[in-house]
């Protein structure tokens, strides 16, 4: 169902923002410097829309993916899950080569975060990379191949996967066609041992927000977080978690994982 959600935007007159990601665990809490505003925004139920969502058009796509078992089991992740992600991103992007470079586990419950050193759901609107930080990730991670790979056209795709059916803190994504460049604010990311850069987002009328209620363990959301190509296709997809008002019952906490991949084109 379509919902009215409170989403956190960077305020129009904010001082210079800085983002500090958490390191995971029961007390995981990201740091946001700057000024923010919570706005009530209509978030459309993507399941009820007569659309086929596409990475190059909307910046995101919902896909089916057969469950592989316990996603906290690193052996299962390294073999079955990673193989699925490589194949899925290769098919979705037509990339010549894909490389996994990061896994992130998230949970909204402190006890689950403590058990698995998970991070909290990101409750502010952002995009993971800017042109500068996307190139920096290649240079940081790809060793002797970095210079050659950085000269190619490439994208970064996040495979967002539920560990259990998502009933709380679902993900809202903004249709890339509705996002103006003026809404994006490059922001320093001060992580443990690494300085990067993300985009924070200012509100603008016309932004179109979508979510997929109760995503199940046989579904994944592909999120394009960077594309070097400037030919009119979607270059990124800003996103955030949000809270859905329920019927007063206690719902299970959200548990999910993210797998980030470089997609290199010929």
C-alpha cells in the first residue's frame, strides 16, 4: 500500500555536512553533522504500479533470487550468494566484468547487531558514492589493475537482500528520473581508516519515492549507486530506510545484507 512516511533530508540552509558511519554492534549509530529536516512524503507501493523498473531508467530494479541459506554463514556467502550476485549484476548491466568488493549486514534490533556485528539501517537519504569517491574505491581496492580499470566506463551496484521478510524499516528508493542534480550535496564520509564521499539529498517537489512492501527472502533490490556514463541513463539512486505505521503489534526487526559490486564495461 502507498504510505505517508517521514523521510530525513538535508536542510536547505544546512552548515557543511559530514557523515560518520557506524562500525556495527549493539550500539551502532552513525554520526551526522549538519542540519536536517524530516518531511512527510508519499511513498508509492511499487508492487501496485504498472511499471517494469530498470537500473538504467529508474536506478533500481526488483528481482527474484533463489534463497541460499543462512546469510550470516560466511562460507555460504562466499560461494553461493556471491555467485548469484555476480551472475545477476552481469545480466542486469551487460557488464564485461563484475567484482564484489563489500558486504554489509544490517539489523534494527540491538541484540541481532551484537550477535553479528551488524550495522543499523540507514535512516537518512543518501547515495553511497560520488564521481570522486567511486573512482577512489577502484584505486583503493583493485591493486595493479586500478589505473586501467578506472579508465573504463563502470558502474557500482548494490544487491540489497532480506535475511528475513522485511516488516519494519523497509527501503525507499527515489525514481532517478525525478531527482534533480541540484538536490544532491557531496558530503565527506569519515569512516574508520578511510575518508570517502557520499551524496546527501535536499527535498524538492516532484521527487518520486517507491518501496516494495514485505520483501521476502527470494527477492533482492538492485540499486545503482554510481554510473560513470553520462549519456542520459540513471547514474545513481538515492535511498533510505523508513518506518511504517502498523496495527500496534510487535513486528520482527529488519535484517538485511548489502553486496556491492563494480561492473566494468567494454
